[in-house]
C-alpha cells in the first residue's frame, strides 16, 4: 500500500475501510438469514456449528467460503483502518488540512466516526461468529457495546457541531460548489449511530438497557432523518441549478445505505419495543415498511446509474479508461461500495421479514432464489469494484 500521502491524503480514504467493513457484515448476512438460530436473534458460532453438523456437504463448503470471505474483509477493514489513522495523523500537520477545515469540505471528516462505528459492528460480528458460547454472556457485553457506540456518537456530534457552528456564525456556504449529495455524509454517520444503539435495544433482555439504548437510537434516528431531508432538498436544488458535479455523481447512491440503516434501526426498535410493552405488530407492518424502503432504494439506484453512465463515470473513475485518468483518481469513488452492500443487506431483510416470516414465500424455494439472484449480482459486482479501487487507489504504483 502507498504510504506518507500527507497533502495528497483525503478523509474519503476512510470509505475504503468502511466498505470492507460493510462487506464483512454482508457475508455474515448469509448465516443470519439462511441458517436457523432458535436460541438467539442472530447467527452465532454455536448455531452455525449445529447446522453444519447435519447439513449436506455442498452447504458446508458454501459456508466455509462465506466464513473465509467474512474474515478476509474483516482483516482488510482493520488493516485499512490502521492505515487511515496513520495517514490522517500525518495529513493533520499539512496546509491541506488547514484549508479543509476552513471550507464546506470539512463535512468529509464525518466519515471518521462513521467508519469507527462500523468497526464496532465488525467486532460484534466476529465475536458472535468466532467465539463459542459468547452469546451466553452477551448481557455482560452489551453495556460495553453501548459505551462504544456512545463514544462514536459523541465524536460524530463534536465533528458536526464544529462544522455547522462555523456555517451558522459566518455563513458563506457555497451552494454552487456543493452540487451533489456529498453533504448527506452527516446523515449517513448519524444513521450508523442509530443502528448501532438499536442492536442492544433489540437483542438485550435487560429492560434498563433496552430503554436507554432505544432512547439514544431514536435520538440519532431523528437527527439523521432531519438532516437527510434538509440535505436532500438543498442538494437537489443545487444539482438542478448547476448540474451534478462529475466527481460527485456517485453521491446520489448515498441515499441507499442511509435507507438501509434507518430501515434496520426501525425493525430493531420495533422488536425491542415489542419486548418492553409485550405487543408485536402484524406481518403487514414489515411487508409495507420493507417494501417502501427497498422501492426507494431501487428508484435512487436506477437514477444514480443513469446519471453516472451519462457522465461517463464508470470508465473514468473506476477503470481509468481515458486520457485524463490520473485526474479522476479520487478516494470519493469508494462511495460506490456502501450502496451495493446496503442494497444486499436490506434486500435480505426484505426477503426474510416481509416475505418469508409473513408466510408469503418459502425459504430456499424457486421464487426465493429468483428474488435472491439480483441481490447476489449486486453483491458480486460490489466486490469486483472494491478490488479494482483498492488496486487503483491504494496500490504501491497508484
């Protein structure tokens, strides 16, 4: 990997670590929704071991592949996180950093707490899938997980308040220079905080933990939704006025992971509130809710694809097939990874919560595989793009 970028570094490089963390969770989803886990709300080492002990050999081999890929992306996430922290510390000593925090691009620093929150999720997944018997002491671990999410939540607010207080005091927000949805990164970060707090809210059986975690999850959910509405209106206003910037074309897809995070948060909170008040909603809730969110994801997915294709984004920014390829080597292109992962993840929630659990679809039936296929294609394409971007932007000769 390249080192000592200094002024050539960008906080957007944290998106590389974020994407690999998301792919770690993506392969955990295979076990989450395709293997039984009657003793807990998520798949664990013990539940998978019991399943594989009686499974056909081809299921065992597929599980080994999924396990290996999950570990591969987890290691890459940690490696890229350490690399980013080191490079960011060098970057903070440069004039480029001083210029960054003077302008509207300071919002890019929100990717740091966003990535750190993803790291907590990755560690949670690894613990569940690698440590035998861990779920037996999970109630002891939930307070530590809560404190970790609390720390990244506070970090997110500190970065946001520092940026926004300067805007409110001095003004000078350059709408003409923000003709994309890049400002939505704040909503993305707060949505990640919300879904983090929603984990103990949904899975804990300690009422105090559920109440406190639910409150903080709702708080960050509300902040993320409010900022998303504001940034969506301002972003599209600038894009309709000036046209979208070529480099920011991929930002249209940022709505997809935001919807996934807010959607999973809602599902988790619905489960946690059912535990608190002994009232569980009908299958119609999950069908209507999940259908709405995945429909919006498909809508913005198609819109973003059309814009990027007409902007010649894919050949230049991903493959470098142009005379100006060196001019478009930007780590912001890593923003393509999260939407692909997010669509796969929420797609699996849609299949499970809205269709299988509602009795509308049978797991591993032909219609189920037909619906699974487009999700798998998106995941495979996302993995390919991630590999190309790593080679092109992080390789020693990039």
